[in-house]
C-alpha cells in the first residue's frame, strides 16, 4: 500500500515543477521575441530616421542657397525679384520643416524612448530624439514666420504696412518660445561620449540658434513696437538725433543734428529740424543726471546738448534730448532714435545720390562728404548748412519711397548690433520691450552680453576722429592665485590724419592742450561689476590713469594723444571675471569698422 502511494505520489509532485519550467521557457521565448521585434522595430526606425536626417541636411542646404540668392544686392537691382525669391525661400523652408517633423515622429516612438535606457546606445538615441524634436519645432515656427512675412514684404499699402507688421507678432512669439525651449532642452543633453555624427548635428543646431536667435527675438520686439510707434493707433512725434563721430562721445559722436518726424498710420512726415548749436547751454540739467553717467562729473552730459551722448546710457541721453526739444519747441517727442552718418549709406543705396547745399553725396562718399571735407573746406556755419541740407535731402527722399522700407529694415538691422542705431520710447510699456534688445543702446548691450566695454571721448574738439583706425581685444586667459582672472582690455589706436593737414581755426578751440593735428581722446575701459582696476599701460609703459564708476561698472580711464601716422596701444588691467557667457567686448562705434579679438573664458 505504501509502495502504491509512493508510486502515485512521484508524478503528482513533479507536475507543478514541470509546469513552472514550461512557463518560464515560454516567458523567456516571449521576452526574446519581444526584444527581437523591438530591436527590429528600432532598427527600422533608426534606418528611416537616418534617411530622414539626410533629407533634412539636403533641405537645409537648399534653403541656405535660397537665402543667399535672396540677398539685398539682387533685390536692389530688380524689385520684381522679391515675390519669386520669397516664394522659393518659403517653399524650401516648408520642405525643411516637413522633413524635420517626420524625423521627430520617427524618434518619438515609445520603443525608442525605452531604448534610451540602454547603456552606451541610450544617450545617443536620446540626443537624436531631443535634437529632432527641437529642430521640428524651430523649423515649423520659422516657416510660419516666413509665410506671414512674405505677405508683409509684398504689401502694396501706402506707407508702411503697420497692420501687416502686427500680424507678424503671433508667429514671431511662437518662434521665440520655441527658441527658449530649444535652448533649455539642448543644454540638458549630455554631450560627452556622443558619436561624431550626433555630436556634430547638435553642434550645428546650437550654432544655428546662436546665429539666428537674437535676430528673431529682435524681430519679435519690432513687430510689437513698430505699429504703435509708427502711429497705427494715434499720431506720434519721433525725434531723430544724428550723431557725428568726427568728434567722438562714448555712445558714438556728438549730437549735431535733430529732425522731428510725425508718424501716422505708417506714414512719416518731416516737420522740423535743428542744429546742436540751436540749443542753449544750461546751468542745470533738464533731467537728473546720475553721478555715474560718465567717466568724469564735468563732462557736461546734461548741460551741453552736443555732450548728451557722453554716457553709454542711451535711455538717459534720449530723455535729455526729448527734454531739450520740448523746451525749445513745446513739443514732447514720443520716441527718440539716434543714428550716425554711416546709417545714411544704406539709405543712399536705395535713394541714389542726393544734392545738399551744392554737394553731391552718394553711398560711397558719406564719410568724405560729411565727416572729412566739411572741416577742411567750410566754416562752422557752412558745416551746419551742409549737415542740415544733407539730412533733409536723404530723409525726404526715403520717406517718399515707403515701398523700400522692407529692404531698408534688412540692411539697417546689422547696424543696430554695431551701436549705430539706438531707440527709446517715452511710453514705459514700449521702453520695457526695447530694453531687452540691442537697440536700447550701449549700456543695455553691455548688460545683455555681460560684456566689457571701451569708450572713446574726444578731448581736442578738432573733428579729426574720422581719421581714427582702431582695433580692440579682451584677454581673460590668465588665472591668478586668488581664483580670479587677470583681464586685459587693449585698444590699438592709429591716426590716418594726412600730414600737414590744416583746418579752419574755428575747429580748434584750444581744448585739452593737444596739437592741431593730434587726435586727442579719453579712452575708458569698463569691466564687469565686482572687478578691480589695477592699472593702465600706454605702449607698454605704466601711464597716469583715473578710476571711476560708469553705469555701475568699475572703470579705468587714460588721456591719449595720437600723432598723424602713429599708433598707440593702451592696455587696461583688471582683476575680475571674463563674463558668464564667455568674453565679450563692445566699444564706441567709429567711422570705420574695428576688429575685436576675444581670448580666455575665465577661471571659475
């Protein structure tokens, strides 16, 4: 009986174990099948993604060619080219967006996301997915901007199409939001260990965002600001201030000519003009001037209208200019725009040469015609007559051709980054938008870029700064034992004043004790907050210098005289930081271009 029980109990005991083994085997087979299927699926998606990525590259190259062919030079020769070029650019941009969306869809699959957990391959897959998603978002919003922008550029409205510009604001807002998201998501991608093609693709996307992002953000600001400031809702009074870099001030040049224009529904009309000499010298400023407005408290920023750009704080300069204009005319400007004569070059490219007080001025002769010859050939009254006539001739011609505004906007945009155009609004809500753009002036550009600065102020009054060549450098590569960087800001200044030059006696009021053919300057370097100025060298030799605080920045200044044909090298040394975003340097805009060299990324 026991044997029978024993014999029957064997199979009964083994059955559960066998079932478990069979279930385990089936589970393993099922899991393997799932893994094989997932791998195959991922392989297919990867192959498709690779092919689509190549399509993206081809579409991006095609769009680049279209943008190159849509250059302003081509448009200037034949306005009829605008429509076809815009159609081609928009079509190629749409194709790029379509391929980018397909690529993003291929890499957003749940299997793809699970595979991102796999060691080694996972980070590559995640980087591809994030890059594809951000590229899709950016290209889609950019395509929408181009579509609406094409309608604005091809508008046949009288004056500037303020309603069309307003329609640009929503797609631009979406594009800026996509930029912000892309910057954050791409910054969170771990780049170490990525294979070369993936790393290169992300770097290219980073570069594209860095190059186009600021312009897109500025365009969004313009779309918000331009309609109301151009009188879309009510007439506005705009005060244009023409700076003269033949006599430098920190923000560019003396304020020599003022033009008031009325803006209504996108149409601009010139209503009044004045010379700097028409404004009285004041005992007390019309607007409070902070103690740190400029490098010296006797600069007369608030007392002499010609000196109101002696501060890098353009908002202060604009308030002073508006107050002076209101005091003289009884009209309070709604906005102030500052430009220098080089801004007239693109205007003259559109209008063609103009005649001003017997002088023919074309785009290639602006510097000689307005910044050099007048001081060799005319007395002060003759100079004033020429400047006023030239300004009126150019602006009157431009205002008579509103259809040229889109081309002018594209040509003028780079000059904003150079500090040759600055803008201020008397309306606080509008000024708040302006303050976040490069058009807010030098102090704002310093803050936005976390940049050092070099400011040049004429001390001689000889109108010879049009003959000044310069280059600038910032080196923050040396680290001190205390962990701070040794910052060296260098200004290399060369005088191209012709030997034996003779100017009318009225151009040499005896300021500063300089010789009549010397370029006499106060050169100031502004460091980042918290830095300490440690000295100045001129041509390698320790020089006399003064310390100050300008717009909240530690500042070192030195007096410099540059003889005709000579070069002077001025070095400013600080202990501080190179900048949160890497070294950056802005400078007083000159008559010619000035190179800027940046080295070192800080020590912390």
